């Protein structure tokens, strides 16, 4: 079955690709194995030069790359440009820092003297071919944040991208090829999800990383465990955005809107559950609702658009089901809650749009209380005190990140101690950065991307002992 690139703003099929057959897949796996044998012996300086060249190309071609992303998955063009720029920045960060992050570690000689060693140290060595199963929502960034550290560590990459962004997947392979990386160092596998298990089980594949849904993560982790291979998972998120009385309310509202609407609301680390102390609940909710209602929905190629379409019809329908279920169980729709009107006259009637939506009165009976909302839908909760705010923040199966707005150091310490998440951002919006580890706990996955923690995930941490 062909892999199709479909414009979510119009429903138009842009291009189709034939998936790799068995012979084509075998050829690429063999090429990866051959590439690793020599690429692993290159120096950090050589790898850094290649990665900087890839960053330069990405900067030069930012507009083309951005338009490809917007056409394939619907993010506003301005956001797509920012994503391309962020990728180039991350490439340069790893080019600059990888050697220091993976430098040999030397314990104090006195600590190992009783082992009989004249000297002992730890060296980080590459594992081999790493399979990356990546999502469509940040189609360049999700890949680069795996590829930059993996390639700088001396591994080679195999990309199984989401099937609705094949043009982006092909562009990524071409980017690394044109930057001068040896043949086979980074390859795109145009395959369906049913072929992923076989690739993981192939002995030439050393490890796997996945960013995506919880069911996909379970399947990949089970296969990797069965093959005793390293896996890193970044799965869903239902991040809390907690607002306490000492917060700068104007700043909190402005950030809340961006945190919920970024990437058309389709981000694992987007704030999704807004937990507001009763002292500021009414003011926050009124201002937040007004700002969400004012967001401009439309053609993502329009520079003024703030909310584009959902990336797929199924995603739009799933989101609508969650809102409808909440409404049927008593939730109040403060704004939105439907497909936008007036799309036909703008030529967008075939697109998968959904209005920015704010829901209040959420109860545990509603699916939206426990399930991730992947779109511009916010749920707002009232918290009577700090204890209830912490409890509500943790009342989710996910634990990716969190946002807390308070100027009180004691309240900040409480959340650092008690929040069940991979990150806590005070008085600002959760974001990923190459110098900071990224990942979650609970059903949001395990392992870390980015920073030194991320580059070491796919290394053989080798003890060297010399008598």
C-alpha cells in the first residue's frame, strides 16, 4: 500500500511513495552495517565538521524545509521556520560539545588501587545502527534530536518516520547525504508500521528509540526487550499548568495560550490541564478563554494564522470525541468545541480543523480527565489549596513535564519534590533544549534524549582496567 503525503488543510494528496520491498530493506540494513564499521573510527572533529555542514544547509534551505513541513502536517509556517532553526542550533550544539560529553572518565586512582589496577577509566563507545521510530508532529526536530547525538557518538541512524510525512523523511536523508556523511550513515526506511518489528529484530540493529503513542511504545519496547536491545521511549503527555496566587497572572495567561496552542495543540509537552488556585481561578479562566477564542484559525501558509489544521482526519475526530464525551457528562464549553465555520469560502472545507476550545467542570467520569488531548483543547480545574493542586497535577497516567506559576520558593520546592514528571518549569513554558535532558516517567516512557544524558543512551559504557 502506497505511503501518501496529504495536505491536512485541504485533504489533497500531494505525493505518494512506494514502500520498500524486502530486497530494498535488506539493502539498506546491509548498507548501515557497512557504514558503521568505518564511521565508528572517525574522529569527533570529522563528525562535527559534517554535522555543522548539515546545519549550514538547513539554515540556507529553511524556507523550503518549512514549507514541506507545513504542507505535510499543517503546522503554521512561522512555527515550521522556527523548528528548522532549532534543528540547526541543536546540530551545532552537539558538534561543539559531543567530544567533552563523551570524554574518558578517570576515577580517583586511590579508589581503584585495591582492584590491582595501575590505571582504570571509562570510555563511551558507539553501539551501531540505531532505529528511530519518529512522529509527525515535529517532523524535523524529533529526528534531529535523535540523529545529532547518535551520529556524533559514532552510531549510524535508520529512520522510520510517520507515514504521513514521507516527503520530510526523504528530505532528512538527503540533508545528511548532501552534508557529506558517508553512504549508509543516515537512511530513511519508507516502511509501514507492520515492518518495524522485523527491523528491531534484525541483528544488525543495535538499539531503538521511539517518540509516539503509548500503544506504539509498548509494542516497540516489548520487541526490544525480547531481543535484549536498548530502547528509549518518549510517549504521551498530559502536562499540568499550575497557577498559584503569587503568579504574575498576565504572564501566566499569555504563556498558557501559547503552551496549549503551539503546533496546533499537537505536542507531547504542550500544557493540557490547567490547574488554577481558587483565589485566581475566575480571573485566569476568563482571560484565558478570551485569548483562546481570539486565536486565528486558518490556512497554515498564511503568516497571520495561529492555529492550522490537525494533522489527520482521525486525529481531528478523536479530539472531537473527547470533547463530546466531556460535554455529555456535564463539562462546560467556555469556547470552541466544534469544527470552525466559514472554511468553504476560504477553500479549506476539506481540511481537518478544530476550534480552540476551553472546557471547565471536568470530573473523573470524563475520558478527557485521563486521556491525552492532541489538539487545541484545554481543560481547566479549580484547586482549593496547594495540596489539591499537587494531587490534581499527578492525577494522570502520564508524567512528561509540568509548568508551575508561583513566586513562592517554598511552593517551588514542594513541586520539585512531589511532581511526578520528567521536568518542572517555573514561571515559563516547557520546552526542549539541547543542553537539558528530555523525557518522562510513568506512561510517558523511559530514558532521556538531549544533553549528555541523551548522547550516552546509545553508547557502550566501557570499563577499561590496566594492570
